C-alpha cells in the first residue's frame, strides 16, 4: 500500500499524480474534498511538507484552480533546508475548475526523504481549491510542519520558512513518471 495516497492516472500518458491536502499526501485527492476561496495574502508562499518513501521522478507540479481566475502563481519543490529544487516561475492562472499543471523542463529525481511542495499567488482575486480548518487550522498546520514566507513571489531560491499563520492550505499535486523506482 502506498503512503502517497491514491494515484490519479492521465489517459494516454504514463504519469501518476499524488495530491496533497491538509492531512498529507492523498488527503486532498478530490476537488470536491476542499472549498473554493481566494489566496489569503498576496505574495505569501505556503510550504507543505511531504515524505517520499521511495525514489520518484518528478515530471510536473499542479494546483487545483477554480473560478474566477486572476493573476499569476508559482509552484515549487524545496529541500528541507529551504533550498529550491525546481519552480514553475510566474505562471498565469488559466485553469477553471480543475488542475493547472506545470511540466518541468527536465524531470527531477527525488530520492527517498522529505521535501516541501510550495505555492504562492500574486493576488487575492483568483480562486483555488483549498482546505480551511477553521479557527484552530493554523495551529494544526504548524503541528504538521507547514510553513509560510511573506513577500515570496516568485518563489525564492532559498526560502525562509516561518510558522504558518493561515488557516488555508491549497490543494497541490506532484506528478511522477511511471511507477516507483
């Protein structure tokens, strides 16, 4: 049994996707599993920790978008020390009610271990699918190891991970090539 949650297949492509919600990989697997809302603070990046039990080849990143779309976002992968391993760069939000995918120009081999999946938006107008846990949400997110950084658009080469204050966590996805190595 995979600890990464149920894979999502893309017909015609040999890819699997693992979504990330507030309770870890696989907990945000359904767009219906979250709520629609705007980014809480423009230019504030949110860092969601995840652990890979096996080596995987990362080929794309994704974020679940809703309607209306507005402005730009950036997605990235970080090492535990805050060093950026890959990033989409400033990307216009265009997907309506679905996942917007960014394909990495070069696949990234992620060895077994811990990483952060990061996301940031440059405005508070565009809607995203997210999980919001209410008044105790920020405390729960800190307990899970989530972090944030203000003034982080586009995502920085080296993140300064601070305690998360938001009750909001965007639904994000890693898209891997093939089966686990």
